[in-house]
C-alpha cells in the first residue's frame, strides 16, 4: 500500500527550514569572509603606517614628585616611532596652496594627483587651515621629520587671510620648539598640547623668488629665510583698496538710497560716495595701522630685529629691496641662486651612504679613508665641498640633516591612515578588555594567544568626553543658518559633548539668519566658546554674543556693530530708454524694493524705522553678551570695524589666540576625562554621486544633506 502524501503545510515548513539553514550557512560564510577582508585590510594599513612612521612603542611620561605639573596627555604624539626610512623634511608648497576655513559640499581636493595640461602641471592643493596646522603639529612630534621646508616660489597664488597666516605661524613656532615641552607660542602660558623632549632642535626653512608683505609675515616664522639671488623683497605694508561707483550710477541715472545706523557702517559707501569720507578714512587708517603694528611685532620677534617706526617707514617707502639689501638688514639669511633643497638632500644621502659603508666595513683605516676620498673626488665628490662652492658657507646648510623629502599631500594622507588605524586598534583593545573582564578563562586564552588586553579604563572614543567645533564659514544666509542649526541640534542630543566651540569666519549677512543661529545657541544646554578666524564682523560678531569666552587673533577683523538698508531707484535710467514701470499695490509698501518704484516718504520712514529697530536690538544683545552698559556699547559700535588687538582693548573679545587655544580652554574648563575627542561640524557624510570620484582616487568632501528642520526662535 502506498504511503500517504505529506500535507502541503508540512512540505512548506520543511523547505523553509532547509532554506533557512542554507541562508544561515551562506550568511555565516559571508560574515567571516567580510571579517577576514576587514582584518586583512586593517593589517595592510597597519603595516603601511608602521613602515612610514615606525612601529609604535609606548613611552612613560615622567611627572614631578610634587604633582603640581599636569601629566602629559596620552596620545599618538607622545609615542616614539622609528621609521625604516631616513630623516625627512616636510615640504610645504605655499606657492600652490589654497588654505580655506571649511571645505564646502562638492569641493574636491585635487592635491593628491599631478595634473595634465596647462603651463603649471601642479594642480592647486586645497587644504583646511586646521588640517595644515595639525600636519605641522604632527611633524613637530614625529622623530622622523627633522626639518620643514616652505616653497613660496614667485608668490602665493591664493592669498590667505591674516588670521590663517597667524595660526600657521604659531604652528611653525611649535615645530621650531619641538625639542622642548612647550606651551602655546602666542600666549606663553596655556598648553595647547605637550610632547616629549625630542633631541636636538628641528630646523625650518623658507625659500622664495620674491616675498610680499603677507608672504614675508609667514616666512619670517621659519628659522631661516632664503631669497633667490635675483629676487626681491617687496615689503610695502598692509594695503586696502575700495572701489566707489557713485560716479557711474550718476552717469546712468541710478540712485542708491542708503539707510544706516552707525557712522562707520561704510559697506554701502561704494554706491553713495566718490571717495573716502572723513569717518571712512579714519576707520581704514586705524585698522590698517593696527594690522601693520601686529605684523611688524611678529616679524621683529621672529627675526630678532630692533626696528623703530621710522626704520619700518623707510623700508615701506624705499620700494623693493634687493637680495643684498635684505641680507644687510637681517631680513633674509642667504641668497642662493636656486632652491637648495634638492642639492642638500643629495649631499646628505651621499654622506649617509658613505657612513653606512664605513660601518659595514668595520670602520675605515687612515689609508683606506684616503683612497676612498680620492675615488670620490674623481667622481666629483666630496659633494659637500661642491655644495659650498655653489651656495656658500651659510650655517643653515650645515644644520640641514634630512635625506628624504615628503610632500604635504603624502604626509597628510598617511596621518589620516594612522588615525583610522589607531581608531580601529582602540576598538579592538576595548573588545579584548571587555572579553577579558567577563571571564578569567577567556583572559588566559587571550594571553596564551598573545592578545594581551589593555588594562585600565577604555581607551576608545566611547568613554571620553568630546568638544564640538562648529564652523560658520562665509556670508550668513538661510542655507548656512539651516546647516548650522541642524548641527547644533544634533550636538545637543549627544551627552558626551561637554562644550561647543563656535568657529566664525564670516563678514556678516542676513539679520534674521544671524538671529536664528543665535537663538539656537541660546537653546543649547552646553557652554559655548567662540573662536574668530579671518573675520567675524557684523552678523559674524552677532552670533558670538552668547559665548562664555571669545578668542580672536590680533589680525582678526571683527566688530562692525551696525545695520544698513539699501534701495535702488532706476526710474531716471529707465525713462531715458523709454521704459516706464507702473504698479498697483494693495499697501503703500508692497513695491518698495522694486528698482522702478520711486522712494516715497512712507517707504523712507518705514525702512528707517526698521533699520533703527535692528540696530537697537543689536546693541542690546552686545550689552547683555559682553556685560557692557549700553552707552559703552554705542562708543564701540556705530558700524566700526576693529582688529582683534583693538577689540580686546575695547572689551569686544576676551583673549588673543587661535582655534588651538580655544580648544585648550574648552578641554580644561569643561571636560573631565583624560582623553578628549574633538569633533568638527557640519559633518561630512557619504553621497552616492561622489562614488566615481572616490573610485578614481580623489578625496571628496561632502556635507550632511538631510532635510533642514524649521527654524525656531527668530527674534526681531
């Protein structure tokens, strides 16, 4: 008799069971395959990092017996690394470097690959100021990097803001003093970070065919400045130019109606004046004099000069200085015919090769040494003598010890790899530690396998406090305010973030957009510190008014506490071409901003009232934020622009210093963990359209593209 057939439900259940088993087996295989690929990739990256920087070995940091001094923070900068390569010089291509505050969405860094076409085959290298500063700081603590070399060429193709120049100068000072446990160079007290004493002082060099005022401001921070023998030094001081369009507007029958509160609010003067007014000239003279004074002081301190104002004025008025003049004045150290970098590297390589050969031979005898020397002379060596004949006997060449050059792009790439590797190692260490804590048997097995779990607290990022840096870069408008507000709200949800640094690089912008950012900051239940970059004026200063402490560089442009409105009337121009504009508004102000609508008394009264209301409110938040009486605010307001040095004197900022000093203050004042992680916002997230660029080897920047939430808390 045939067996009864299984029911359809049972057959389906059996097939589902078999399918689930196959899926689990395939899933398990895929999981282990992905894990193996990940482990292999991490091992490969680790080997590359260790080959470049040398293997990491922990070094114990000593502290005083009395315990008064702070312990040196445990970080990668304190780990001694020994590379299999020779001593390195980090090359900074300032002639081809574009330093920016924050990379925007869609911008691509082309600095990692050489370009084709054009007379200049080197594409512009775009780098954020903080990335460049961090690279120089890392080189300062890297025992394999013994020198910095800056190439200014025929000048910087992409001018930098004075605040960026000042922060890079501070980083170079850190490099020059890297053999010491140093403190922040522009303050001489608060530590930015500490490092182990690292042997002899490191050398830094700047070479250029010509130096203008801004370029020499940066170059003077290097230990040695080399000027090409047929170059020149064009030190003319700070200059500012303004273009006035009043004459052209009158010619074409266009009138600009300006409504402003603040005698020194001169942004709209371009449309209303034909030249500087008395107050405008006063403000410009004061600002440029302050900038010049700050720059002259920095140059004198770096170069050991003792010039008075008369001497500086003589240099400004003389014109371009010849190389010989520059050396005689102590502004330049030597005047080689070409950049000596390649020749110096070649000589050091040959000498290192000779030393290695002597060591391999067990040390040369006198006659052997003479024979070797005669052979080398027949080949055109000793190269050192040839170098001295070509470039002279300047002490800077004798102090150059590097045998290998590393580009900024390569060094930055390896720093990023090292950061990823160390982050992965921290995650693995945390996992091993947790496994070891759960079971003694597991701990013994891990030890037997050589996987010793780290002791103590977690070294990963999950157990450490955070400082969030939010960058406001560019004119403040609706798009930027949405982006900043979105970042602030996400930061507010993270309990690990203990303080926020508002990094401002903005000339101002929309009143309501600035107010939206300020109100969101007020809602943030975390302390806020402001760090001003090249400019933090008008709306850029407005958003800083809820800050616990404001830092600015001496060369920062800030203030401009004032408001203006602008209406163009082109009816006369239109009439001359037979154009007539008519309108039928349902209110007397509906067409007020149309260029073919004449300004009526009602319109004028309304705009004036609105501008005055904004100005009074602006002064009110400054009075509250800076704890100043409203009368005192009026004295420093009126739309006047101040340098950071001046702003500190009148109470608009609290301290002088760059982003590093603001981060240092935030860590000391508001964090408790030994390790502190610094996050930068707005964050970049992956976008599908950037995948082709990544596959092509390009470094792509992108920002969070999530929909912006509605803005709340907009004030007047």
